[in-house]
C-alpha cells in the first residue's frame, strides 16, 4: 500500500476541519511541551493539532460504540480497554512534541480526560546488555529493544489490566534507570511514542505467532519530513544540547560539550550517517505507510501537508 491509499490535505484544507473545536492551550502551556529546537506556534496547534484532536475524539467515540455493540451481542458489560494511539517517526523529527501536544489537547475533551504518554525508550535494553551483545552503537534500532516486554505491556493494557508498568529511560545518563517505573492505571487513552512502534514486517523464525506492538493500535500517526531536513534539525539539536544538557556533570555526553564547534558538527554528522540516518532509511521510513495519518513537515518543523488513510 503506497501513498495513493491516502487523501492529501494542504494545511489550509486541514485547518478547516477543526470546526468549532476550542483552543485549550495557552502560550505558556505550549512552551512547556515543545522540545529542543522544535519551534511550535499556537497557529500550528490551531491549524494542525486541533483538527487532529477532533478526529481522534470522533474515532475514540466510534471505537467505544463498537465495543458496546459487541457487549450487547454477548450479553455482558466489560470496562472498555484504553484507546491506544501510536506516534512514530525519526530521531529529531518532532514526534515527542507531537505526542505531548496531543496528550494535552486530548485530556481536555470531556469524553477522555485521563490520557497517559509512554515512550518506548524505556523498553531499550540497558546499556550493559547492549554492550554485551555488541549493540550499543545500534541503540534505537529494532534489535536494541526488549520487544517481548513491550508487546506484553501493550497486551496487558488492552486486556484491561488495572495497572501496567513501564520502565523509565533517562536521556541524561543515556540508560534505563534501574528500579524506576511508570505506572499506568486504566487511562482512557494511552499514547505510545517511539521510533519503531509501527514495525510489522519482520519476525524471527521462532516468533511466527508473536504479535507486533502495532497490532494493538486503535490509531497511528507518522511524523514525516525529508531526510535532509531531519538531518539539519538533528545537527541543530546536538549543538543546542552541547551548550545546555551536555554540560551537566551527570550527563553521559558530558565530554562532547568540550568539543570545538567544528569537532562537534563533524561528530554529530557521523552519528547521523552511521546510526540515525541508517535507522531511518532501513527501519523507520519503511513503516510510514502503516500509519493511519501522516504529518508531513517542511522547513522550520512546520506541518505543510496531512495525509489521511482512505480506509
């Protein structure tokens, strides 16, 4: 299935689908949600994210109506399972900001006030395991995740467990934090954000019956842009982090804050070429057409086109 399976909307066309959805975020609240080097204006929220929140609200309502139909057929009433929304895309494309903004907007709808956000970073194997397997330089590639644990997490969530637990990752120390967890207690909506959450075409021979994380999604979004733009955003973000977070004495990347500007750019370019760019081309981009909706960005992280799957 290619992009012909999608209906394309210009930004102006998409903005009109907002209808009467009210703006519920202030400038100060938005500022707290935006990531490093990812400018996002209230205009973007109004023209792109409010229509999207309206679509997701309608989809949430329809999904729960279908559950009630099944309950009526079976003659039983079970608590609805959380609505699971997947958000995928490359490093530095802005998917984390997209997920945070959607969480804030969706939680302001009266139909689903309890919205949680989990990132798949916590399901990376700890650095000691990656080192032992020779995978530390491939962190973020599919094989660097504990996929069995991640699938078990979403399966228990969708099965209606009273509480599910996700591990927590620290970008400061560049590792999973031992013993620290995020407890999720029956949210109305859970947003699962990560690089490879839409993967669904590779299984090991001994895993022929194992489901994919994407099998559990009620809706999925891919944040897209040309690789040349994403690469530039990654380099800009690296420079910004070198001047801020990398200077923290606890930072795993502390040594990179002492590089010269030229050395830092050369290092970041190599990281993009050997790791992030390769992962994008080989593993992340091939999953784009599995998404129900694609947000296509142009320069300055501005969404310029929205693609919605026709069926």
